[in-house]
C-alpha cells in the first residue's frame, strides 16, 4: 500500500481504485496470517511429538490386514550403539499367541478342536496355519511327531483340556525319546475355578512332568507371548517336546505387549579341534563301526553325510533303538 502512495506523491499519478487498495491490504494480511498459521502448525507438531501417544482400539483385526496400531509414536532409526526403542503393540491374547507361532514358522497343528482353544483356532486359517483335525488325540500326537521328524520343522499338538489332553501322554513321551522338538499346548480350566472342580480340571502340569524337557504355565495374559516364545526355544534347545499350560480365561483379553523377536538356533558342525581329533580316531581305527541315531535325522543332510563317511571307511552302520530311518536299509553297509 505504501508503494502506491509513494508513486502517487512523486509521479503525480492518480491513486488506485478503492477496490485495488482493499485487495492489496487483503493480500498482505493473508501472507501475515499464513506465516502465523505455519508457525502455529510447527508448534503443534512438536507438541504432539513430545506428548505421550495414545492408541484407540479398533474392531477385530484379521491376520493379513493392516498392521496393529503402535502404542508409541514412530521414531527414527537409532544411531549405531544406541539401544533400540521397544515397540509395544495392542492386540488380543489370541492374536499375540498366533503372531509368535508365525515368527517361529510353526504352521502345522495337530489335535481336535475344543472350546478351550477356539479363540486361537478361529485365527488359524487367516494366519496360514494348517490345523489337522484328527479322529483321536493319540493319532494327532503321533502325526505331529512324524511330521516334525520327516520335515525338520516344529509342529504343534493341541486339544481340549482334560480328557482330550490326557490322550497326548503316550505320543508326547514317544516324541521325548525320539528327541523330537515339539510344541505341546495344553489349555486348562479357568484360573478362578481351578481347585473347585473346574470344567474337566486335571493336573496337566504334573501329568507331563516326565514327558517334556520344559513346561510353564501362563499366569498373566500379558505374558502369553513371552512364555510361548520361551517354551518354543526350550523345545529347540532340548530337542524334545516342551509344554505351555494356558488357563482358558487367558483368551480374549486385550493387552499392550512387545512381541519377542525370537532366537534362531544354529547347530554347530563341530569345532576345528574336535573335527581333527575325530578324523585321527577314525583313520587309526582297525575296524570302525558307525552308530546312527536321532542326531543324524535331525541334522540337515545327516543321513547322506553318514553314507559318504561309511563308504569312505568301508564301515558298517548300525541304527539305535527307534531310529531305523537314520541310514538306508537297502545299503550294503547297513548292519
């Protein structure tokens, strides 16, 4: 506006039309307002970043849909050497259970559907988990053992609490002596009815005490992913079944939880000194004999490596009890 007034005073040009003057003032005011709004927006953004974030719980989320809402605002990647920020997620207990299964690659379950496990079995199809609904829990347990031994991938045994779980005793003990890493999921009577004749209440922990390498009962809904992750890792480390006992009132709870990343366990091929010592023993042996067992079956390429070693040494191969599949029965060196 001042430019127009200066031009009129020096050049004796007529002042602009009142409408033009009004438009000029409006433009200047808009620019000033724009700068103020931008500053206000920046301040609001900084305030939101500093304030604790809240998450509104939506409806039931199916697996394969959008990821769950984080309970904390996203932050840039930490600098090298910095501690990573914990990521807490809001979901139901059955969603957390299935998510841990997915992270460990457990996508085959064997058993019979029961009311104590329906909250998680309802999620199996969308989560890509195949449930083998068998005619009897005994058959399901044997199938789970056989599947894991044949494929090298851990599977899950699960059934209704009480009489359904009791039928797992013989298969689980068989898998224990077969050194088969299995996940045994035993739904239990509700916490508030245990000791008062709860629905099909049985001492399931005591029942499998000598049949598994590790067992743990879930005491709080928020600990389901933590306990499940630990039980799976114990089964892998111990090369045997491990049990998680879950009271049925642990399901359908909404929890804010950090999903465990899990640990990938690598089986060592042996240290250099051990390999050299074994080679010296074999080369100096007058009549070497190879005894194959569970280790040959569970290790990747174990049977083929054993065959090559036997042919190199011209050594007969014996298989220990319950592991006749540890060496080809039609091979000339099979004893």
